C-alpha cells in the first residue's frame, strides 16, 4: 500500500506514540466511500487490539452498505485540540489509520470483538457482559479494520515541549 508521506516530518509521532493514542481514546471518525461516490465520515466508538480496530453497528444502514461496497477506509482520532487564540493556532495531536475494513462473518471473531467492547467500556462486569452478549449478539454487526498504515502528528509547539 502506497501512502503519501507526511510533509512536516518533524511533527510526526512515533508508531508507539500513535498506538498509545489509539489505546487510550474511545472514539474517532471513520471515513468510507459512501453513496454515489461521496465520502461518508461518521463519529464512532472503537476498540484497538493487535494492529486492528473493532467497531460495532446495527445490522444495516449507510455505513454497512459503504463497507460492503468498498473495503478501503481511514480512521482519525483527535487526542488533543487546544486552541491558542493569541497565537492564531491550535496545539493538536492526532492519528490517522488507513486500511481495509470488513464485516466480521465468523461467530468466534464476532464474540471476540463483543468481549473487547464489553471489557473496554464496562470492565470487570463479566456477568453483565455475558447477559448482554446472550441477548444482543444476534442484533449486532461486528466490524474489523485492518490497519495497513498508521501516522500520528502533533503541533510543533508540543514537539518543542518534550
């Protein structure tokens, strides 16, 4: 996969820093190729595990149709967005992932994704998670985003503070 290189390389975060952002954040914007060739970007919760992002969804809708029609996607997480009006700038930190996105068809992998979500957003609640899985798994679509390229960037002012 060929991805354009970052123009301001001094501001590029290491892969470890970029992954740390994905591990601590809880939502981002998923960008897909939507209806009639229009971009379709949606805010969505996620879980990061082993170079993959997992999402959950209703069984049908614009997002699901877009994924079924084109497996290329990008995902953006904003980690910091501090406005400094007196300097006419923003101290930002963000990560963008590029990769392939798939509806999870395998029931074991779907269960794995559901458990990831439960443990991330409601930790140490195994009994409640089992109940939710029993009643909701059949109505949940699980989605996997295989990261092919990951890049993080932060404002030069934040780089200088290190």
